[in-house]
C-alpha cells in the first residue's frame, strides 16, 4: 500500500520546507506529511634479486638484479579526483569535518561503525528533527553524480515516517529556493504494508520541498534498511531535468525522471546548487529515534560507483 500525499503537520525538523512526500510509485503511491528540513597511499618495494655465482673451472658468473617495486594507486578521497569527497578518516571522534557545518544534534564522527576505514558520520536517536552537516556545493555546476554508503541500526522505530539522508539546496526553475532530496525514504508503520507485523518496509523517493507544497516521485514499498551497509548513488542534471537513483549498484527506475529541457513538471531541478546536506532528518515523531551512519561521501561530474 502506498502512502497518499498529505499536508504538513506541526512536527518540527531542520532546514527548509515540510517533510511530507507526494510520491507516486510504479504500483503504489508514497508520501507522508510533516514539517521538515528546508587509502591512504602506500608503496611497496620490490624484491631485490639475489646475486649468485657458480664456477666450473673458471670464475663465477654474476647474477642479475631483481625488479623494483611500484606505488599502489591512491583510491577514495586520497585520490583527489572527486569534486567533493569525505571519508571522515581525518576527523577526530566527536567532531565534524573541516568545511562542513553542523545542524541539529546529535551528529558527529564516530568510530563504532564504518563502511571503510575506522570512522563514519553518526546520527544519534531523537524522536524527530534534523541531525545533518552542510557543505558548499557551488562547485558542482549544473549536474553531477553522487554516492554515499549508509547503515541504519536495527530495530527501527515503529512509525510511518519520512526521512532524508541527502538533500541539495538551490533555486528551482519556476519554484524558487527549495530543497531537492536525492536520497530520501518513507518507512511504513507496523502492518502498513502486508500485515506481516514487522513494519520494516521502505520506499525511496525523489522529493522536492519549495516554499509551497512538496512534490516528487516514489517507489513501491519493496525495500528495507536492513542490518547492513548500503551503497546509494544519484545522478541529477538541470539542463535535461533528469534524475536517476541506484541502490547497491542497481538502477531503481521507479523513481527515474527524464523530462527533457524546459519541462519542469514534477522535477524542478535547479541549474546549480549552493549547498549539499548530509545526515538524517525525519519529519514525523518516531520515538525512540533512528540511529544511522553515513560514510564514503563523494560527488563528481562522472559516475563514482560502489567499487571503492
């Protein structure tokens, strides 16, 4: 069963706009109402060749030297090839990476979970509201690819709740300043899907929150957070009004948008973004709250993928 569109409620969140989602999936609709938020390098030395000699009746022959070692290519943020990259490894536990600003509590770097390395961004449990960090995104231009890895602690709250993990802020072609939610979910409440009693199913959304009513597109409720790390990617482009979302390397085409130039209906993708917002923002009360981690943040003008 999808969730229908709804007007905003009085629950508070961070950032701009309200948290409900008017989202239509392939076989169902989705949404919820509520106020919401607007490697390192290494080198190895080769094995030196041994010098041997042999003699029969004369002097011995000299051996040949061994081959030299080469450097292992830099990967991840250490490669320096992404427009924006953050793996949290250089930030002390309890802090926020340089260049990012904290919005809401609790959110900080922690060392109890990590997709790679030893550090990740951790969002602690509160009933509702914003636990995010913001970074300037003006260097992204008119379109980009993005990737994060995320994990949600189990069990999750038994609530029907809309939560944003990644959002971009910019001015829509006709709607003005808005938050474009590119990694966005709605979780069902218990028995809200198929009376199985576990309340664990989620949908993914493309969701836009301007000053007025929000809008977007949602998948069916066929996924779950699960007790594991997920790799999610997005591609968004203003000139072509295109959006795609990938879950663990697979395109989730239920929420793809391909409007083409000049057609802003249901997309309203800005030509540029001023800010990227990463963390957790849930717009309805969900006590005792979600605990989640985000790692391996990367944004670039080419697809990054989930291989590193």
